């Protein structure tokens, strides 16, 4: 295998290819703009009520972990440890007590997540003859232990999200709407009509 470097030459050395990949995606996913978040949200009313905040801050329980595990796809991509979700679902009656105890300690901030916070990043080629970094898509392979923790937290946040977002609507649904708005603005500007958008 070989990939094209920044200077246009091909790299075949495995260590050099790894450095090139790390540098490419580090630059791609690093923001160059520093902003002050306080001014961005200034004047925006809080959407989290005190009762919602109380719900978010209460201690996690075993039922929330069980619910998260039930909702997960059984054969989703395994993490670095090779375990699939189906292993935990099938043998939960044997390992559930010990694993749930660990989860509760992490979720209730009694111990650190560092023990399971490891991820393999795999590059998936977008085309069959991928030889440039822009032709690869990175995916993260997290362990099931990590995924269950994040799913449990996500389920807890759903209550707040449901107040702010339209259910079953994807953020990508906004792209066609934006195109339609731009199209309408262009058409109206050609007709010399003014359009006020709020």
C-alpha cells in the first residue's frame, strides 16, 4: 500500500504513512479560530429548567444501564477488545451485576473512565484505489463498555433534547431547507422584490 504525501510523492513506509494520516486528520479536525463562548450565548434564554437540571444531576441507577444495553444494536462494530454488544446482552444474567456496579461507579463519578477510554481509529477507503488521505474516512472503534456508558448518558439527555429539538428529525434535514431558502431569495432578488428573513 502507498499514499500520496503533501509534496505529491508516494509514501510506502508504514511509520511515515501513520504520521501523514495523523497530521492530515489533526489539521482537518482542529479549529484554527478561537472564540469566546460567553459572548456567543449572551442574551440566549436558558432552556434547562431547575427540574430538568435536577433530573440530569441525579444519580444513575441500574435500570438506566439495562435500558441502554437493550436499545443497542447487538452486532455493531466491536471495539479494540473484540467484544460485540450481543455478548453483554446474552450473558448479562452472569456478568451484569459486576459490570453494572462498575458503570454506576463511573457514571456517578466515583471512579475514572480512563480504564476503558481507549479507541482504535480505522481508516475506511471511500474508493477502491484510495491513495490520498482525503479519500479515507476515519471511524472510531470504542469498547462496548464505553458505548454503554455513553448510551446511558444520551438517554438521560433525551429529556432535555426533546424540549429543544424536533423528534425524529436529523440535522441533515436542514440542508435541503437551506437550499430552498437560498433558491427563493435568488428568485425574488431577480424580480426586484425585497424579502425580509427573521
